[in-house]
């Protein structure tokens, strides 16, 4: 089953996050793109939330993200 749990596109404004607020896969993936770049990540549980449920996401879920890096502050 696929469930969308968040979308800055749906909200109509970008999210501003620090690296301490994201799953480990984001830290790895963001190193591969520059400002204005985009990356699609398929995240295994070990680089996502693992066995801990999170905001309606079941334990050991594979996560899928499309990330667009607008700027770095």
C-alpha cells in the first residue's frame, strides 16, 4: 500500500528542514545534488524510520521521496 504522508507541493510552499530533522537517507542523498537539483530516493527501513512507527507510518516501511533542493541556509 502506498500512502502520501507529506507534500510541500500540496501545501503550496517549500519545507525548511535541518539535517537533524530528516531520516539518514536524506543526509546521504542531499550530498549528491546541488542547489536547484532534484533527487528521488527509495529508502529502506534501515535508512528511514526503522522499527519505530512515525506519524502514521508503519514500522519497517520503505519510504519514497522526491526532493528538490531550493537553497541552503
